[in-house]
């Protein structure tokens, strides 16, 4: 009997991560759904997921997760690196401690988990590593320097990894969501209000608040559809893009130049 494929989904307690985990269960996979808030994953557990508490910044948690998967199933076929958050606030007012933590979550924790999964995929000569980036990995906004820095880093890191793993039949895929209706927006608003809501950049904060109040994001299933397409494909694209504003913003950034892009962004938040 053909063995069931095994997937790990990080950041599975809410939003996109939870949707991804449910979708992969429906695909017939063994799904390890991991997140710090394990109590938020009871629905996934009822659906058949194996839920594990994991802080992506803690080495012991990451090693224990991979050891558990190796012991119980011996392989990983799909790794969905979804865990992450957005730290927003002006460069001037954001502490270096907070900036380092943003990189610890969005880059270094993701990279460490991937490092430990790669040997399993390499030895079986197959696998998919799917990194959830953002349109923010290609574009930029005021008050988002550290968040955008991590997503720009993830884009380049993924490209290098794709080349390294090609000969082992391991695909590296980047998904770049635009505006999506998740907890991210609430966290973002709280983040930049706390750091920059009453200082010299308060005018930008207030403008962004008004803009966010008028614009709703796309539903999460828009991105989940892309994930499943990549998982099913024998030859997935290197990148998938969807979600509100993503394609037009990426188009402007790529073809119209920095100054035009700057004017477009600042014109939206006046």
C-alpha cells in the first residue's frame, strides 16, 4: 500500500496556516500542524491533524518536532513555512531588540526548521518546501522596514535554496499573498500605533489607519488554492501571487520605477 504523504505546517493556529492544514488533510496527507498557541488548533486535531506546540525561535522546539516526525513517519514530503508576523513602526522608533526578533521569527527560525527537513527530502529524492512570503517581499511601505526586510530576505534565500536542491528533485516555492483577511491586519495596526502613533510619524500612522479602515482583504482560500496547486503540481511554479493589491502593486514596482512607486504609495496615505 502506498504510504501517505507527510506535511508540516507552521503557524497553523489561525489564518492562512489553519486553512493550509485543513486543505492538506483533505488531500489525504498526514499533517503536523504546529504553532505556539496549540489550544487554538483543537479543530485541526478533530479533523485528524497532529498538533504540536512550537515556538519557531526555539532550537529545542524545532529539533524536537523534526525528531518526532522522523520517529513516527520517517519522512517529510511538504514543508509549509508559514509562521511569521509583521513588526511595524518607523525605523527611528523601533528598537534593535524588536528588529532582531522579527528576523528570528520570519527568517532564522524558518531557516533552521528547513535545514533539519532538507536531509529527509534529499535522501528520498523528493519534496516541496513552500515559503509563505508576501507581496511585501517585492514592494515596500512606510513604517514597514523591518517586516519588508525579512520578506525581501526570504525571497532571495528561497531562490538560492531552489538552485541548491534542484538536483535532488526538491522544489522550493514562494507564495506572495497580497491583502488577506486574517489576524495580520489587527497585529499590524497595534504594532505601528504602539511604536509610532504619537511621535514624528503619527501623520503616517493616522493615514494608514484610515486606509486600512476602507479596504478589506481577500479571503484566505484565495491563497490556499495556490498552495494546493503547488502541492499537486509535478512541476510547480517558483512563485505564486494572489490577494488584494498584489498583482497591481508588483506591476507598478517592476515596470514604473522607484519614484513613480513612491508617489503612488504616498498618494494613498495622505
